C-alpha cells in the first residue's frame, strides 16, 4: 500500500516512541469491568493494568516498554497531575534515558503563563512539547501557542489545532507549530501522506498522533509513516492493546522500530475468529459513546471536564 501513496515507500521500518500514561486504581471503578491481567506471564501486560501515578512508576513503565519493544524515545501523556509533578517525572525520565528524546503532551491543560514557567528551563530535556496550552483571554490556541514558542524557543507539536487543512493554514500562518501529528484516523491515508509531503517541502516535521487502536490501524500507521521527509518518532497506543491478536501477522516493533509489511495490500491477514469475538464484545456494551466523566466520577465525585484543568486536579 505505501508504494501507492505520495512518492512511494521511503523506508522499511518506522521509528516509534513509548507512549507513557498515568493509570489510576481500576479497583475504584469495579462496575466498569476493566481488564485484569494480573495472571499474565508478560511483565508489561501485568504492569499496564496497575496504578501508575508517581514519577518512579512512570520510569518503571518506560523501562518495561524498552525491554519489550526496544523504545529509545518516550512521550508522557500529561494534563493529569499538577504540572510541576509531571515535569519532575520528565526530568527523572531524562535521567534514566539520557540519550532518549523525551516529550510531554498535557492536551492544552496549562495556561500560557504556567506552560512558560514549566517549560522555559527544559530545552536540554524536552525534544518537543505537544499542545502545552489552549485558548484563553479571547485568543485562540494558535495565537497562544505562538506566544509560547516565542517565550520558550521550544519545538511545539500538535494534534489539536491543525486537524484539518483549514486549521493547518492558520497554524502555519501564525507559525504556531513545528510538528504536525497527522493521525490517519483524522486525515485518512492520503491526507496523512500529503501532509508529510508539504511539511517536508516547508522544512517542518511530520508525525502521527495515535488514538486507541488495534492491529489493523497499527499497520496503517506503518504504511503512512513510510512517507517522505524525516518524521519524528510516531505515537502508538497499540502497546496498550497489544495481545488482542486481531491479525495473524501483526507488524512487530523491535528495537523501537515498527516494521513496514512487505506483502500485498496492507500486508496483514485477519484472524476472523478474533475479529468476530471483539465485535460480539462491542455489541454487548450498553453504550458506544465515550464518557470520560463517568469513569472520573469514581475517583472524584461530581467530576466534570474542564479543558483548563488537569484531570486529577480539582
């Protein structure tokens, strides 16, 4: 497939990063029936279902991911705890992986001033910061992120303010971002590769943001990331779903690189028994709509989403 996209296949393997997440105690929300992998023989599978809320646990998570997949670079999904605690975790990660590229994505939860204070001394630690702040005081995210860049001289990535061509035009005009994470879930395969071509011509950087996804979409990521230019290490949530085995030959991540399949088409063979089993589980769910507040209210009574507050800061 990648040979039909853009300028054709540019590489045989794709550099990826270990996507780190804070995890709360699933026992506090028993009614939601979270998976229990406590009996798994796989170290990572056991760890990913347990509480991970401290800097030491984040480092432990990263070490486990490096052991299993070989990741050399890491991104922390922030916007969960106080910004100072998350930056402490970033510093501890950098100490553990001094040669790794370390990034953070607080999903715009910080104010402009907070983001500047947290990041202004991080040039030797952060490779880039993704969507550090959002709209405020009548100014758009694109205007605020431009001010953040001017104040910190840090590279800025986004999957929030350039998610279609019109948004990208304004983000590029204001020089709000350096790295556009063109998730093929949003852009489609052709759109992601077209974005990679434009960014490469303009001297900017392409990457791929990741939604929750399974084996098939992981393969799509491999094909679009074989695009032109020098993409940053791409995101993948797949490590959090690894083990579903919807394909009989899911692309493997080794030494931090995702292989590009060589067989025709997407290069995968579906395990239809597993696919139908997953579909049956999906159809048993009472609702197919995402409701983060429902889960969060098990942790914090009357929790409501606030784009300007970290999830566990109330």
